[in-house]
């Protein structure tokens, strides 16, 4: 059994989706591991990771519209506003999505579906540098 661990710095320009698929695929390929499991973890409470369609960008725009309705910035329900009116809505968005992903590796490639991509979803409106841990275990 072999493993590799790397930390990826992802710069965002504010709220939105940032595709990581090719970057993660390159790390899997460079590892030489043929069968195993990739785990991705984002070390933040106001951004998340997800596997989503990467063909039609309207899917991601629809998700953003839905979450804007579900947890709107500036909602008077929220008292935690230490970093602005998008602070608590960003935490709610993260709770409803994921901070960890696990993806099987077969024949040296992730077993993603045809239209699946790996995304960091930035929930804050200001730019941030996010840290994503990549861990691959296999043989």
C-alpha cells in the first residue's frame, strides 16, 4: 500500500465555482497509484467541495440561485455577522454541502462519470485562498 498527501492552495475571486478536476487528475496520474481512493478535504467553514456537472454552466448558476434563496445574504435571522452579511449564509451553505469528497481510483484514473467535475464552491463574496488537502491511498 502506498499513499501521497499534498496541500493545494486555491485562489478564488469570490463567490462561485472553481473546477479542480484536471488538477486532481494530474496528481492521481503523477502518483503512479493504479487502484485506490482519493480523499479531498477543504479546511474551511465557508467554502465546500462538490462533484457536479461540468458541461452546462447553467447547472452551477441554478445552484447559486437556489442557495441565494435558501440562505440569502443579510437575512435578519442571522446574528453571526462578524465578517459581513455573507458570513452566516456562507456557513449555512457549507453545512448543506460537503467539506470532504472520496473518489475511487481505477486503472490510474478517478472513476468520475462523463459529465462530473470536482469543484470548490466559494460561498463568500470576497476573494480568498482556500486550502484543500489531497490524500491518495492505494497500490
